[in-house]
């Protein structure tokens, strides 16, 4: 038996019908594209953004801190998904097409699952927020993909708008509230790994850190003739207080 939350307000249901109604008039090929994108494509895109963020983080002066921030992204998503298990069970909200007719449902096998909150929206926004803390440029891109994810879930007819908003809120809260605790553990861990043979996972090679563009060899020779003062000053630079680049 569904809870009162299943009886959605008119704005919630009206927006769902408006977005899902686009599927009714769209070509079947577009519906298939949106379904694949909303089910798998955006998550794959976010994973690729995370990979790009890792490659960039390894070249930063504060590489162990930046990589620790990236490690927090999948961990935060896992924690948010675990937190959603009791939430979805307590709310017990069925999928919108169970209680409301006339919706164009583009994926099968969702009838027996909970609607609130949207797992896909939670995962997408969790990665986006965690990535934003490390790399603002990639974080903005990931945030756009997360919003597109929410749109796709409504277009597919499997979530109410409030399911999507709830997933965004849950992910954001988990990432931001638990980040200080997570970083207190992950930063020392990454520093420790950087002193082992697995160091390339944390920090790029010396050549990549110092830059190897045109004239790089001459710069290196000038640095050696100068007694290495530049190198000492570079090593003594304080750690960045803001993770985001």
C-alpha cells in the first residue's frame, strides 16, 4: 500500500506528464537514445570525467590531496546509495506509472521497485558534487550531466520530479557533510601510497610535474646552474587550501 507521498501534488505530476509527453510525440529512435542515455550513457560519461580528473589531479602540486578528493566521489555515491535503502523502504513510493495512467514508459522491469529517491539521480549528482570540489571545470560539466540525468528519468516515465530532486539533495548532503571525515582518512592514505611503488597512481612523473614543453631542457640547465634554488622554492610552496582547480 503506497504512502501519502505517492499522491503527488499537481505541479509534481504536471511536470512529469509534460516531460514524459515529449516521448509520445518523438521518433522511436530518439526514445531509444534517451533511454540508453538515462540508463547507462550518463553514468559512463561521468566515469570518463572522473578518469580525466584523475589524470589532471596527478599533475597538481597537491596531487595526493586532489586524488583523495577524487577517491571520495565513488565512496560518497556508495554511502548515498546505502542511505537510500531505508529511505526508499520507509517512503514506499511506487513508480509513477503504477498509480497514473497515460505515461509513456520506455524501460521495463521497474514496476516492483521504489520510485523515491532516484538512484540514477543520486549517483550522478554525487559524482558531480565530489568532482566539483576537486576540479570546478569538470564539476560544472558533471553537474550538467546530472541535470540531464534527471530529465531523462522523467522522460522515460520512471520517476517523479521530486524523486529526482530528492536524489540530488541526498547526494549533495552526503558528499558535503561527510567530506571532512573522508578526507581526514583519504589524504594520509594517498600520501602513504605516493611513497610506495604505486606512486604513479597518485602523482605523475617528475617530468610531467615540472613541465616538458619547448625549452624545458634549457630551463632545467638554468635551474642546475643556479644552485637548485628554484627547485627548493617550488618544493616549499604551501599546499593549496582549495581543492578545486
